[in-house]
């Protein structure tokens, strides 16, 4: 397998097709699946995740976490696609990583497939908060992050997708998602872009 990759070293602007600033009064940050199971690919993005979480909290943006937990036994397409690669609740693999920045009171959504919205009540929770935009961070860029972002888009949320606070198994997969997101689903951002946008909104 290729080495884990994020786009921390590359400017998000290389992927941009459209530009817009997130509105901190209407946005929520989604931190996808930063769990022990993904500890091998998450380290390169943890500083950017920490910065993004801090920026959002300072701007009053709610922070929402997802945890992937597989049913036992796991069946269906996900079990067929990833045989033996199970995340079981109550194990270290299922717990959020310490550097994920979760605080008491943060919403944590448990999911059983790639999308953070499928069967989780996430959409309803965001609507109750008055959220109209989501900022997507976490792992894996091309699986759960991308699927959650696409699902958010078709549910009517404006989507912002982090280039430096997402990671996956290879640079090719990382870049493919950023290109797809920018083409039809999301505005691409990074920590510096969020900092500038939130500064303008004050």
C-alpha cells in the first residue's frame, strides 16, 4: 500500500474551481472517524485538525464528531468489501484519538457505513442547530469524508472540504477526492483560509 497522504504540503488553491467563505454563524465542523483504527494514517493531519477545531470553537462553530462502529457480525456490502477489517465498539480501535480535540458536550454520532448521515440522525441534529453549511475534516478522505460530503450536498447543506485536515491511504486517492469535491460538491479550504474567513466575519 502507498504511504498515507494528505494535502498539507500542497496549496488548496490548486484544486479550486469556485471560491466562497464559510459563514461561522451557519456552519458546523464535522470531524470524521478520527479513531484508533486509523492511527496509522491520521498523524500527518493532526496538527491541522487541532488548528481547525480551535478556529471553529473560537468562531462559535459547533464541532461534531463521527465514530464508525461495525455491527457484530458485520454483514452487507461493507463487510464484503473489507473482510476482517472490523471496528468493534468498546475496543481501542473504536475510540476517538486523543488529539481529535473532543470536549464534553460535543455531539458524537455513531455510524455504520461511509456516510455520517445514513441512519444516524445527523441531519436532524444539524437542522436543530440552525446549521446550513458543513466543513468536512478527518479520515478517510476518499471514503467516509467524501461520502459524507456528497451526502451533505444532496441534503441541501453547503459543503466546505478541508485539504489539509483530511487524510487517506495514498496521494492519488487524496487528490482524486479533492478534484471531485471541487468539481461538483464542495469549496476547498485549509486552516489559513478558515482563519482568514472567520476573521472577516467578526
